[in-house]
C-alpha cells in the first residue's frame, strides 16, 4: 500500500523495484535497502518493513491454510494485526525465535547477527525460542542427552507478552 525509497522484491532470482500494487507471493524476498514498505493482507493486517530489512513470506493464507508467516533474516517490522478467526494465524519467525500474534500491534526487530527484540503495543504476542541447527551442529555437547532435553525445552516453552511488555532474546 506504500513504498518509500529503495525497496526490492526478489522472486526466484528475478529482482525488481517494489511499487504500490505489487502482489507478494510465498518465498518472495523483500529487501528494504534505504526505504520502507507497508503491506496489507486481504485480512486487513498491515505490516511495515522498515529500512535495512530482509524478510520473506514462508506461508500466505489461501485454500490450504489460514497461516500468514513472515521470516525475518534481519530488520525491523511493525505489525498491526487484524482480528483473527479461529484457525487464522500470523507468525513472525527468525533463526532463534517464533512470535505468534494474539493481539493487534507489535514490533519485531532483528539486527544482523543480533538477538530478536519484541515490543507489544496492543494485545498480546506469544513467543517461543528456536535453537538454530548450526548452533547444535557446532556444539560438542549436541549429542548428549542433556543438550537434547534443553533444546526440546526451549522449543516447547512459550512466553506471552502483553501490551507495554517487551522481550529481548539473549
């Protein structure tokens, strides 16, 4: 719905400058170099991808699923969600965290090689941690039972942030 500055979309190796009216598909990579872009879903969610971000959609609502999933390689998002029905979902993923919308307005930030930050302005967001494969692979403890239990515990733990709360993964 809005494009400011230099924003590019990469679809299967074909890259173009984003413009108002472009439709985003699953696996499209959005690169906001010195610009920002506001996207609106058919459900009414508004997603602002701020400058210096790299984001892709790994799932979009359609006939088979009602899930809308964005993967943040790095960058800064501001999301104003719509009221979701029973099976509808909006998730933000990164290499180390998953945030699921339970409310309406929140920010998600991930700097290159940094840790994710989530700030909730309105409603609630559920967070769960992910352990990147490369961390396990490079860790000499990866084959021990204690390490496997720790990873399982992190993957199954969910934290709910409500309005005014924020979190930084470290």
